[in-house]
């Protein structure tokens, strides 16, 4: 559906079979898998390699400076992995459906499951971020928020609001020295102290946002359902709606080599702004199949992930 989104859809599917992740002694599936034949939901990079995570516990990695060949790795779980983040000293975390959390202490060579069933309730995690100082934060369905202060080895519930909060959180975004939590029903929280305390902000839109960023000039952008893009220059005190002729969900972002803002969405849609996010127009036809879920720029090309896998894109279409 044109106005659907992989994050919201992923939560709905996960909740339909809501249960804690079941760990296996060995990965349930061991055959190699093509990088263009698996849905990928997030990308990350550490000192060793690029990583892509996705459905059925798949982790892809490439040690090349510009990924061309990918090695597939199976986690000991068949749940979809929705987020990945790396910290320091080889530490990293992946999170996903079934309240799945796994950490690595060896740059992603191996991953160890963490049992958070008591607090996670089997609800899906949707994103994870490294906040610094050994601290990771993971967010998900029904206000699920958990944190680790020891590089991902142990996790505890984290409070973001004194009031009862049960909305889905889809994304953790860094905006300069601030951090943003972004979700459904206009859910928006900001932290100015590295995630120790959170303040709820008034949202300019009552629907779902799926991500956000700080623009090259220092403004904040939120993007999400039905082509909604909103911009603030005063940390959320006032908002202006970006001018764009689009009704497709927007899922990911990246900045361009000359300060452009690129947004990526369903149906291979790519938008670009030349004025720091005030106006957006379609980029040249992307030629990218499926819905785009993550993107990063590499040496003049783009590494693009989505429901049709992960691939390099030169930004000029097919």
C-alpha cells in the first residue's frame, strides 16, 4: 500500500505473534544468502566492516571500503533484526522482534544473546543507538525503552516520561548534542544530557514519524507517514511543514556532498532538498526496487538497504 510503512507494518506483524525470542544453540539456518534476496532494515559501520541486518536473524557484512561482496551470518534466532549500532572497543548491539537483543565484543565476529524477556514482554524492538560512555539505548513497541551501561551485556528498563506512555517508538536520532525519540501518534522526546533525562515535545503532526535528523545548518527535520516532513529552527518550539508533493511514507535520510538533504521512502522514492530541508523535490528516478529503509553515502555512491536487500546505487537511476 502506498501509505504503509515497513516500521509500522513490522510492529503489527510482530505483535500478531508476540512472544519472546527463542534462542538456539546453533543458528537455525546456515546456508549462504544473497544480499539482494533478503529484506534489510538497518545499516551500520565499525572499524572492521559494513553491516546490514534484516529478516530471519540475518546479518550481512563486508570488509571492503566500498561493499560489493557480502558475507552472510545467521544469528541464533529467526526473528527479524530491526536495528544495529556500534560503540567503542569492538562493542555493538543488534535488536529486533521478540524483544531480541544480542551484543558483540569482537567487532561483530560473534553475537551473544541477552535475556530481557522479563522486561521486554516479547514486544519488538525497532531501533538501537550508542549514546557514548558504554551506554546503548533500545526502543520499540508500546513505549518499550531499555538501556545498557556496560556495552550491551546487561539491560534495564529506562523511563522517558513521568506519565503513562504506551505509543510505539520507531527511531532514535542524534541532532547535534541532543537525542530524539520518535514514534507513532506524534510521539517526540528530546534529551539534552546524553539520554539521562527526557522531555516530551509537542508534535506538529498527530500521525507517525519514522525518523529525524539535524540538517547541515542546524535545524531539526522529522519525517514519516504520507510524506510528512516538518522542520524546526528552535528545538521544537515552532514547526514549519516542508514543501513537497508526495504522499508516500519516508523511512530514511542522508546528507549529500554539497549539503543537500536526501530522504528515502517506499517504492524506491528519493527526495532531495537544496535549501536545508525547506523544500523537497524528487531526485532523478532512483531505479531502486522495493521500499528503502536505510542509506549511507560512500565515496560518491550510496549504500541503500530495503525490502529488496542491500546494494550500491550511483544516484543516477538505472
